[in-house]
C-alpha cells in the first residue's frame, strides 16, 4: 500500500488589507481590545464578485501545483473545504473548475467541516491515495468570510476575528513508508452545532426565500466565544497527542506545530500545554485573522516560502471549529 505525501503547497490572499484601525471606523472596538484578546492586527477582505472562494482557491491551487511540478491537466481529484461556497449549491469544488485547466471531467468533492476542513480533507486524500483510487489530489481550503459579517457594533465579536484567503496542497503517492502523511484523527460533536453557526439561509424556513427578512441576525455568524475557547484549548492538544500516539511519537519529536489560526491566546495556551517552544509553533493570525479552512494551508505555505519549513521536517497539524469538529495530522514533509 502506498503512503501519501505533500508534493506542494500554495496560498492566495486578497490584496485589500483591513487594519484594526479601519474596523474602529465601522464599529465600537479598539486596536488594543482586538490585539489583546485575539492577537489579530489586520486581515484581508476579498474584492467580490471577482475574488470568490472558488477563484481564490484556484489561485492557491495553481501555486501549489507549480511548487509540486505537476501540470493542472494531471490532477485527478479535487477536494474543496469551505464554509463559504460561492453559491448555496453547487459547491466550490465544481465552481473551481472553470478557473482551472483540468483535463477531463475529474471528480469534485466538497467538505463542510469549517475550521477543521483542511485536516478532514487530508485524511480523505490519504484514504483515496491508499486505496489506489486517485493519485494527483488537489486539496483546497478557501473562504470569503468578510461579506457575511455584521460589521456594526452588534457583530463586533465575530467581525474582528474572521478574514478571507485560500490555501492548497497537492497530494500524491509515495513508496516511502516514513514519508508523507503518517497519522491522522478527526472527530465531531454535533450537539454543540449552535455554539458556532450561521442559521440562515435554511431549508427549514418555509418558504426559504422571503420578501423581507424577519430576523437578519440569523444570517450572520453567531459564536459563543468563551465556550468555543474552552473546548478549543482542550481539543487541540488532545487530538494532536492522539495522532502522535498512533506512530509512537510525542510533541517533543515535532519540528513544527501548525495549529488552525483561531486566536493567538488559544495558540499560545496550546503550545505551552504541549511543552513546545514558541519558535516551533507557526502563527500568522496577526496578518490574516481566522481564515477557517484556509488557515492551516496558508500558514504552512508561508512557512515554506520564507524558508522555515523544510523537506524532511516532522509537522503536526491540529484544528478545531464549528460543528464542533476537530482533527489532527502528523506529516513527514
Ligand atoms: N471590541 C471591543 N469589545 C468587544 C468586542 C470587540 N471587537 N467584542 C466583544 N467585546 C466586548 C463584549 O461585548 C464584552 O463586553 P461586556 O463585558 O460589556 O459585556 C467584553 O468585550 C468581553 O466579551 P467576552 O466575549 O467575554 O470576551 P472574551 O475575553 O471571551 O473574548 C473572544 C472574546 C471572541 C475573543 C474569545 O472568546 C475567543 O477568542 N473565543 C474563541 C474564538 C474562536 O477561536 N473562534 C473560532 C473557533 S475556530
């Protein structure tokens, strides 16, 4: 049975940078509050409709394929993780295709696991490779969050946190059992769905389309921030250790830990709890905010570009998000 390895990574973020100071002009908030509670200084907002989720995903995918040295025409499967598809249906894995030069009508899978989407996608890609079903898999995490946020004071707890962007990985087989995706674990606990969610639009509304919105708040994301925080700081280390255990390793064996970029306080607490030195923990939330399914591949791709992460490094990933969902993967890059 083949192992699967990461042949290349890429990322794309919109050019528009929105600083905390700019948010101060839209809502009652301060740079000091946002920096202290989240570590975020700025984020990128997409220029829609041009910079859609599928368009940004395609730009990240093209960069990942260039790094992998694999032509677009060789891709045989797309897995797209996002909570912000361009449309209610079809999903972004399909609307990506007109932006790409794929050869033939390759299959397109959408996964909706929010901040854990990229890790869920890695597990799925690994299973596809091991089964022999596909051998050139494009895994994308991309989000346009900025257009869904309530940018008034009423929405400030979520509006300051989320940002837009895309990251992608190319996953291929290898005969080397010690290289590539070595272990993974994913979980979900749906009883907490309403602690971090966006209720509308919903097929439970009858009729779904109404001439006048009766409660506009149902169309904005809702987050029970403290509750999410408490669960995240427990689940991140728990699932990373679960994954490392499967291959007889410990956090001390990792060269790098790339957590989903949820909040700098969560990242720092988890890193300390795992006994990792801060230099081993990748954090770029100050520049991008929380880009949900895109956050891990953006952080990973950036750390390759600036020379921190090198081939052969042992990397631990962990994510937690809406659902609740969480997961981890350990990769010999
Ligand atoms: N600017 C200024 N004040 C704000 C604010 C903002 N952007 N957002 C909230 N506040 C206010 C609240 O209204 C509240 O005021 P009150 O005391 O008068 O009621 C006060 O700040 C404290 O709010 P609270 O929600 O208790 O703050 P917190 O310390 O829990 O921090 C989060 C809020 C959202 C930063 C924090 O809960 C968090 O990071 N949670 C996890 C979020 C996350 O990671 N989500 C993604 C998961 S994948």
